[in-house]
C-alpha cells in the first residue's frame, strides 16, 4: 500500500467537524510517525489505521505500562523456549524506550515494539524456521496466525495472560521445557560423569568400568546411588530400562550400541530437545481426540484416544535414500481397502521392473501389465521402450503375496503415502526398520483395522474377516475419519517423567539443529 495513501488515511481519521484547517493543526508528529513507520507492513498499518494511530506501548496510561512490563517479562524468558533470545533482548527494548527524544521518536518506537511483538508471537507459536527450507521431505504446513488479529486481540486482553497463552498447548511442549531445564542444570553441575570405556559389559562383570557404568546410569536417573562394583540384577534392570528409552533391544546387556548411547553427551541430548521444541511449534494444531501417531524414528504406529495410547504396532518406513524417505505431514484417514490391488508407482515400474522385463518379458508373472484403458497387455519384447517412453501401467491383483498384504489404510494425499500390511514379516524383528519405498508397513495390520472399526461396529473382527474371506477388493469407509500425523521425533518425553531418544534415521534433526544455531539459538556444543 503506498505511503501517501496511509498518511491520507491517517489525516482522514484525524479530521474534525470544525474543518480541514483545524484537523491539520491537530495532526501530531507522533501519529504521523506511526503512519509512516507502519506503512511497509500490512498488518501493522491496518491495525493502526483501525485504532486511530493510538499507542498501545508508549503511552502514559496504565494499560500501556502493563503491556510494556508484561512483554519485557515474557521475552526475558524466551531462551527457556529454545528461541533466539538476542532477537528480543530486554536491554534492547529498554534502550529503545529510553532513546525517545521527540514525538516522532515515540511514534517510531511504538511501531518497532509492535513489530517485535509480532515477531515473538510468530516464533513462539509456529517456530523460527520454515520446515521445507530445512528439508524438502518435511511437508508440514505451519499454522501461521494473522498479525492483525493477534494485535487486535492483544490490545483488548490482559497482557501477561495473553503472552503466556501464546505457547503451544500440547502437554509434550510443557514436558519438553521441563526436561530441557533439567538437563541444563545437569550440565551446569558437570554433566553425566566419566564415559564408560569398556566395549561391552554384562551381568556378573565387576571392576572400574562397571562402576563407571553405574555412575552414568545414576546421573541419568536410571539407578540409585550405590557403592557396589558388581553388574547385579538391579543394574541389569536399569540397563534394560535405558535400552527401552533409546529404542534398543532391552536384554539388560550393555553391548557396544548401548554403551555408545550411554556415553552420549548431555549437550547432544539437549540439542535434540531444542529441535523437538521447534517441531512442537510447527505442530501447534488440534491433533484430534482420536488420532494416529506415526513416529518415523521410533518405527512405531500408535492409535491415541484422549492422550492415551490404545493401540501400538511396529512399523517399517522408507529407506534412507533420497527418493524413498517417508515424508512428514498430517492428514485424515478416511477408509481402508481389504484385499487391495497394488497399483505400482511409475518410478518403481521404470526404474526397477522395466529392466527385468527387458531381460525376460515373462518375468514378474504375478504382475498385470495394462494400457491406458486398463486392458491387459500381452507380454512381448520390451526393449523398444525407455524409462520415458514406456506406455504401460502395472498392477498386482489381491492375494496373500501382494506387496500391500491384505489391507491398506488410506488418507489420500499427493505424496501417495499410506499404511499397509506386508508379506515381508521378518523385517519387523530389526531394530532399525527403514526398508520400504516410502509407505508405512504395519506389523499387526488386522488388529489395527479392528481398533479403527471398533468405533462403528460391535463386531469389528467379524466384519473385517467377512470382507477378507471374499478375496474381493473392498473399500470400507471410516464413519468418523481419523487424523493421522507422520512425525519425526528423535527426542520425546515420557508422561511420567524423563526422556526417550531415537536415531536420526534420515539426518533431518541434524539439519534442523544446524539451522537453529544459524538462526541465533544458543545451543551448547559438546565440550563448550
């Protein structure tokens, strides 16, 4: 919007019934400065036009004083939230207020404080980074708030309550803040103690390295203090609990992988919590009283009802290859398909199956080759086609050998991602389960289907099995669609206290951590 239009709008607001000359005389330098300094920001200019270019920060009234005091109090704690505190330094705000020498200065500072307020509100509500700029497979749409509405609501609210209410509402966010402060305190007290130097330790062992193991477990909250140097049953149970919290096989034996995890520096764990806080701000949305939660790093799919896990199963996710990584996004599951066909993605057809058919046109006999009209095509010499010119589609009909197994769960999306059964059950026994082309395979798909259908029938298993026995491809709609969230959390809290950590399968959190540091977030480095 042109600046002269804004100034004209300001003059219009100031016009009095006594005539233009009197109005011009009453146009203050303060209000004109507001109009000019707000002109380049649509939200700010609209807000100040709407309130007659009156101050909400630098005025002498009690309301302005309360807003200033509340804002200073809140931004002083911005570092606790993992935000770049230097963006909203209390000293800078005070210096700004003290620098006013004229009405025009006060008008400029008024707008600058509103600008700073909106920046803080944006950062605390929806994060300081743009997800897709950090990693193209983070497809999450950040819930941006309208600046004009934020200012208008703030002007008419109790300022301290409003500012405190800007933080994400999820219980996870509150717990992450608590765990962040706890680890920061531990770092200030010297960290978690000496590293365990042994390659592996097991029940029955004793000696200095068992003592180091005990100390490490104690400082991380898994074991009570004690003087014994024996790897006893109590230590075995503590190691098993630690393993569960780190996604490892919980055999109670401190092997190489377990000791590596135990030796991780608290500064590294703290960095993951900073990343988790930013990710919570990206997901500052209503998730649904009933929703599906797929944490890719945990290789688990969970059904959540009223914040309680009511179903859980192991998952296989996309392979750690650029074109196979499972993306992150939220959607709504609205149906399942029992006895599904697999309509093979073109990327798989031309990159994996076409070379096989070119060597032997009768290979892959369990797949149907169809033309654009869906008619089956006789197998012939496929060497005349390239990946670009291959004109056919491919389909695997329903069967127990189908790549999708016997059921798939659909939340139609442009990334062609869904949950499904699989005949390759052995992969679920691995700790790290990144093997698919991008879709998510479930270890217990039938039980998952029963859990979903239980909300709409008294006999979910019977209903599912009747459709299954027909062998025919059948769509079953969910009477109440269920939100589904594909997330990527390498650090998350336990509701009863403490943290769980997982590996950075795709390296996404390392990129987020680097971006946070570049944005000015003060995250301690190891050895700093």
